[in-house]
């Protein structure tokens, strides 16, 4: 029996901020509610799973940031004295719950507007990868050809562009790569060359991707070139300032990103 993937939902939290500090959030509201219920900071701290010291730190901070105290500590009693919420403290809880309910309705509405979350799932998986390489592209393996030692992998991006990678057969086995599975093509910006007017030219590099110059950032030695290559994808290249001047690269100009298949790293989740 096939196993259905769990649908993606949206969750969020609300914080009230004051004086550039976090004032009230769900955890602090829960602490206030337990103080109101149990009449003791010590008992409330245990109920929400924090130390007595941390609870008092939070209470002091909330009282300091509030125009009127939210918590009033009384002398005597078990655990260092009884504690009660002030009228202001109870009003804060009530107002927070109202805002929280409206926030919940907003998220439910947002989920309905998103509809099919398949693309969202792919996007979230992509941005969850933390790598040093500037260029990371999500796609599907459409070709996988093994040789005696190495394998050639073709990844087709959402916009239809194809990126070719050459990796060892051992890497293919370790990653369990198969035709039709999702994968990432990762290329360092320093491995990407930029060319112009290449029609009819023959190059040994397997990857020659046409695009439009989005941005040119120059420093005293190097330039960063960003090319928009379609399908919502862009690729960055680091080239010398001299090369930038020689190519006369400007925003809106057509150019090509060029890189070898051996410079493409394959990643999977």
C-alpha cells in the first residue's frame, strides 16, 4: 500500500514588542496563566517547565516593560510568597488570546489560498539547505549514464534548463541517485565563467546557459555577475574586473554562464 505524504500546514507565533524588546509571547502568556491559576511563581515555573529563577526574570521583565505591573507578589506563603495577576495582567492575557485567534484565522486563510503545497514543499526543502556555494538549483534527474568510473547526471530545472554533472559511480550509489528523483545542482560562483556572443562557438564545457545580466557588482579586483536564466532561477559568477570591462557587461545584456560538468556537485535530501 502506498504511503501518502503528510500535507504541509502553516504555523506561526505572535510576539508583542516594546522598546525594541520582546515583551509578550505565547510562552510568557502561558506563565501568566499558570500564575493566575496556581497563585505561585514557583508552581507556575514547574508547570511550564522552566526554573524559578527564569520565571522571576521573565516576570520582572514583563513588569518593567508594562505601563502597569502584570504580576503582584505578596509576602509570605509557600515557595517564597504568593503571587497574583493584577487587573492589567488579566486584560493582557485576554487581549493576547483575541489577537492569537485572529492570527489563527489568518493562517487558515493563507493555507486555503496556497492550495497545492507540493511546490511549497520543494521550495522549503531547497532553502533549508545551508551551503557555502552561491548557486544551488532544484530540479529532477532526467538522464543518468554510467561509465566505467564516472557517471553523467542531467538535472532539468523548473524552467527547462539542463545542468550536466560528472560524478563518480560511487557517489551515485552513496546518494542512491535514480532517474526521475529530485536533486540539487550546486556550483561555486568561482567556477562559473561568463561569455558573450557565443553563437557558433565550440567550447568543451558541458554547461553553457544563456541568460540576462541582472546585476554587476565591482570591487577593486573582482566583479560579481548575476544572470537571470529563466524559471525563477539565477546564477552568480565571480570574474575579474578586467574581464568585466573587456566583456563590457551591463544590466539587461544577454550573456552566458559557462562551467564544467566536473564542477557541479549533486545534492539530495
